[in-house]
């Protein structure tokens, strides 16, 4: 599925054609990124007869903390941050936790590398950028890009190849600009979608799957996670701090939340320098918001 509206959408057929299709209500709703089997209705139009099993589901939360599926079958989520607007404190940790809890791989994109971090910017946001080497040490891939001078775009292209990816991040960090750089035929693809739906596709509001000519897909979902993610429970929290992993289950209390408890293996690992203190402090702040 390239796009999915209420009762209909656009499918990409094996021959590369984009065709409008309707959904049979009883099969449930297919989402962008879903693999589907289509057939012909009585009037010869296309109908989705079944949705193939999903590898994963990418979700967002609404104001009331209800989760909504926006895409399926992703390989990776690209978390985009920049020197302008600077990320708020713990935003990167929230994004990383959310991606981990969905069972999808996160990649970090530091865009606008042509900009200097202004001296008057808040210390917390600037620190997020300064922590990039730490994220790399944790095993996360960090790709540095600039839409103005173009370094890094080719590096980004290579990690996107043959995979299905989505861009998330605050408004203004350069997601649309990156999509423009990455998809030279963007207007051709949106044009073909408009033809298929018979109306303008709303690139500003719809979740759309684009194709790379060399293989791979990029999903654009405007506004996704711009204002934050959903609340995670304490277990998801500790599990999402990947470097905590070797120490989990070694605390004196098996319901230890690694805050004020005695004989806590996580705190011990922080003291011994196995876990970075700034990550632990971020964990404690997120934990405090759960209670
Ligand atoms: N200096 C600089 N500006 C950029 C870069 N990428 C995007 N911008 C600018 O940042 C602004 C927001 O970009 P946009 O792509 O709309 O961000 P989005 O809200 O994440 O989609 C625009 O004025 C872009 O021209 C970059 O790499 N360097
Ligand atoms: Mg945008
Ligand atoms: Zn503990």
C-alpha cells in the first residue's frame, strides 16, 4: 500500500503501476507499507482481499494517549535532529525508547551540519548534539547531513537502500528538505498518486510511501512525533536504555527501578563507568514522569 485513506487507497502493483483500490471491510484496514493481495470487484475495479502478516507497526499517540497505526513493515526509523531548532532535553531518549518498543531499528540523522550551534542556545539541547559520539559508542548509527552543502546525503542514501524507512523529528529540522534531496523524482511520484486517486494527494497530511529507483522505500508522514511520543511503562523504559541490558536482573530487588534502592546493579554500573551518567540521569527524569 502506498497510501491508505478511510475505505480506499493506492497500491503499487508488481509491474510498478500505481492503482486505486478499495478495502473489504471484513479484512480490517490496510496501512501504508502493508503488503496486500488484490482482486477485481464486479465493476473491474481493484479490491484488497487480504493483508499479509505484518513484521511490525509504527504508531503515534494522540492527545489522549491512544495509539494509532500509521505504517507497517518498517526496517528502520530515522530520528532527525539539528542545531536549529535544538532538541529539547530527553527528546532523543524518548524517540529511541519508542523505536525500541516498536521493535524497529533506530538511526540518528544529525542534519544542518553547516550550522554552528549558537552560543545563546539552551545548554540541554546543545548537549544532545555533543552526545553524538556517545550514541555511536552505544552502537547507534549517526549520519551527519546538510541539505545546503550536500555532504552526507550519499551516506544517507546508502543506509536507505533496499530498506523501508521513515523520518521522525521536530518541525523544522529538515525532514522535507531531506526527502527532496533523496527523491529527485518526488513530484513524479506524487503526480502518479494524484492521478491514481483522481484528486490531489495531500502530501502535507497523508502518510505516503515513496520508492527509491535503486531499491528501498521512504515513508513520509508529516507531523509524526513532532510533539512527542506516548508514555512508556517502567519496564519499557529500562529495556530501551540498551546499555542497561547486561545489568538488568542483577539488582537485589527484582522490582528495582534503579532509583533509590540499595544494591542496584544499574547504579553500580554507573559508578564503575560502564553506563554514562548523563544517560542514567535522563533515565531518572523519564522515570520520575511515570510516577
Ligand atoms: N542551514 C540549513 N538549513 C536547512 C537544512 N535542511 C533544511 N534546512 C532549512 O530548515 C527549514 C525547515 O526545513 P523543512 O525541511 O521544512 O523541515 P521539516 O519541518 O522537518 O520538514 C527550511 O527553511 C530549510 O530550508 C540544512 O541542512 N542546513
Ligand atoms: Mg516538513
Ligand atoms: Zn536496580
